C-alpha cells in the first residue's frame, strides 16, 4: 500500500500550468500570496468544521501558517495546521480544475500575453502558481481527523503527471515544499519572503510565522527553531477605517478578488442598529472574464463574527450588481448558517438592502464627482446595471439615475447622456422622456419616426443593446416623467404640438382619405390600420405599433427566444 502511484493531470491543468509559467513570469511573487491564502482558507475551514466537532482541533488548536526557506536544499516550505486533505481531495484539488466555467475561460484566451495573464489572474491561479517558481513541488498533507499513517504525499514536476503515496505525518495539516528553479533563487531569501507576506497577507486573521533569526551561538547549539508572526494578524475589515491606508485596501482587494489590478473604488462600513454587520465592498476596474454568466458571478464572501462561512453568497447582492467584490461579516447570523437559511432570512435581507443602497450611492457619487471615471465604469458594467430596474423595483429611481444613453443630442454612438442631462435640456412644454429601441445605433438614429422630433428639436434617447427593450419595459418613470417610445402609433406630443400642426394634420387626413383606404386594402391583415401622419419630414412612410401591442423590437426578441 506504500507504493507510489502515478496519475496524469486533467488536460486543462496541463494547459493552465503551461500558460501560467509562460505568461506570469513578470509577476512571480504571487505564488506566495496564493499558497498562504490557501493555508489561511484551510484554517478557516477547520475552524468552521470544528464548530460542530471540536475534537477536530484536538490538542493543536492554535492555527498558523509557517513559511521558511532553505538555501542549501533550495526549497521554500509553506506549512499549515489547517484542515488538510484526504486522498480523494488531493486527487481532485491538485489534479483537476474543478471550477465551473473552466471551458469558457479557456475559450477566451487570446494568445495576447498581457490580456491572457490578466484573465488567468481573474480565473484564479491558485495552487498551480507554485510552478511559476518551482521546478517540482511536494505536498504532504494529513486531513483533520485522519490518523498519522493515513497522510498523503503528492509530488509533481508540473509537466504531465503527479505521484501519490501514503505516508506518515506527525501533525494535522499541509506542507507545501517548493523545489525552487534557479531563475527564482531570489525567493530563497527570507527577507524577500517576509516583505511579500507583509505586502499581501498582512490582513489575514491567521498568524503567518517565519523562523526567528538565530544568532551564531544559537545555531551552533542547534537549538529548536523559534517562530514569530510577520503579519499583523488582524482581519483588515475589523480595523478602524482611519487606520487603514489606501494601499492596504488595494492589496486586500487583490486577494479577495484575485485581480492583478487596483480596484476602481471601495466602501467600508460598520452598520449598527436592527442588524449589525461590517461590509467591505469593491468595484473592479475591469470586467471579470465571466461577467455574462449570471449564475457564477457573485463575489461576496460571508463571514459570521470573523469566521469565514462561504464564498459567493448570492443572497447578499442582487444579480445586477454581481460585479461587486468583497465581504460582509455579520454579528447576528448563527455560525451554522447554510445557504438555505440565507435564502429567506430577515438578517440577510437587511444586509442585502443595505449594501445595495451603499453600492448605488457609491456609484452616484462617482458619477457626480468624477464623470470620466464613471463613464469608464459605465462602459464596462453598464449593460449589467441595466438589469437593475427589472430586478429591483425599490431602487428603480436610483438605478435610472445611473443609466447612460446615446441620444439625438450628440453625434456619437457612445452612451454618455444621463436622464438628468436629458431633463435639464427639456423644454417646459415637454412632459415625457422620448426614446427609441432598435437593432443598432444606426438603425435607431436613422429611424423615420425621429423626423418630427428633429424638426421640433426634441431630444430622443437612442437605445440599441439587446437588453434595452427589457429595460424600457420595466422603467416607467424618472423624476415623475414617464417614458414614451417614439415608434408608438398614438404618439401624442401634447403641448409640443401647436394648433397649426393640428389643422394641417386634419386637412391632410381629409385629402388623403382615399389613398389610406387603398393602402389598407392592399396590405390586408398585415397591418392594423393605415394613417396619415405629420411626423415624417423626409420619409414617405414608417411602421409603428399600438401602445398596447408588443413593440416590434420585443416581438423580435420573443421570436429569437422561440416564443
Ligand atoms: P482555490 O483556493 O481558489 O479553491 P486553489 O488552486 O488555490 O483554488 O486550491 C485548490 C484547492 O486545493 C482548494 O480549494 C483546497 O480545497 C485545496 N487546498 C489547497 N491548498 C490547501 C491547503 N494548504 N490545505 C488544504 N487544502 C488545500
Ligand atoms: Mg487558493
């Protein structure tokens, strides 16, 4: 039973390893962040499991991560006394990529180094990043609750395969031993390691320890290694805002969001009152690679009284804000909370409402204070935000204020016009917000229905994204002004129409009565009716819909969906 077995990596692992070694060489040091963060996760998982089975901690209850380097053997060792792994867990965690969306990730790789390395970063380089600096990696692990002779050793050179064997391991937890490549020898220096740990892992709540520098005498006496913590060991979000520097917030973001870049903005709040919680919410600069996957994208971690409970707590953030990253730490939820309990829970609901408002107001403030930065945000995440008015009726007005549109006021397809801009330009006689939805910006801009609006100098919003029809069917009003599609048949311009217009219209109707009848006959049941209009100035005819009917755009969508 003590034999070594050799297993092949899943194809995707081979690909990922290859990509990582070849595109992340300029950012080598992140291997330590990933491995220390795994060790810290292992401690979190053990603590959580021990809530229901305290014997798991046995006599080794002080959880830690230890990092050391040995220049002679050219190894770096990262050890923890966390939850460890069973043989099956080693097989799947260190032999496959179990993440959902893996295929989609690989399909998005472009071969462009900078782009791909960012994508890999967002995908989560994780454990395999060890191979950026190591030519071979040994993992020795013993699961909590398992006997000393049930431990597992995993070894791989990061090529096609890995070896497994059963070993003896005195203590619970995992040792990761990196056999460092010659071109990464700089990381064998403990000072260097220490500075990387303080940069990335200072905020972890678990102590990260390194050997205390021994003097010559102690070395000669071959004394046992003494360890000291090199991080501050306090969870960042539990500290006072005033004591946390921007750099600390940024580094923390990179760990929680697996991003290489700084966040766009963040908000750290301690909420007291009916429910008590701390939230630390970040808005990324760039879209994650799987932003369009509605199921996957929830980046909020849930903690209860500083104990990590789960990743991707979908209940804590509405889907239209799924690009937000960060965490919430509740003082009220029970530690044994499950996804089912979260589903319908007063506390969760209040955390979700509170943080939704927080994110929306953070964005409104950005839009006001830094319109250019907001525009970048909009270009990246705007389409997702457009799901908001349908999903979150209660915050409709706020979300509407954040929307940006193309419009007839400007000569560009870029969506830069806000509803406030639109209202500010509106004449006193106008009481509606006019818009058109079409397949493309050009189709919207060139639609004959706009002719009368151009003539009367009335601005019209030009919408052409797939989601726009859905959006407009849920947006009823903004600042007490209702929305009106210009392609509706019974369009009434109200006070914008003067008497002359009306007289002209009546005269035209009379004069063309015979023609409209002939048209109606020729078109048969293809149309509901044929009318004379004063809306066109350059085109002879246009197609419109009744206000109660489905818009042509919606009809197309339904047809595409097979309805
Ligand atoms: P992630 O941390 O995003 O899940 P990783 O590639 O970093 O992905 O790690 C893969 C998995 O391997 C982890 O989810 C965890 O189950 C396991 N693992 C990695 N390192 C450790 C460790 N030190 N102790 C226990 N399990 C670990
Ligand atoms: Mg990890």
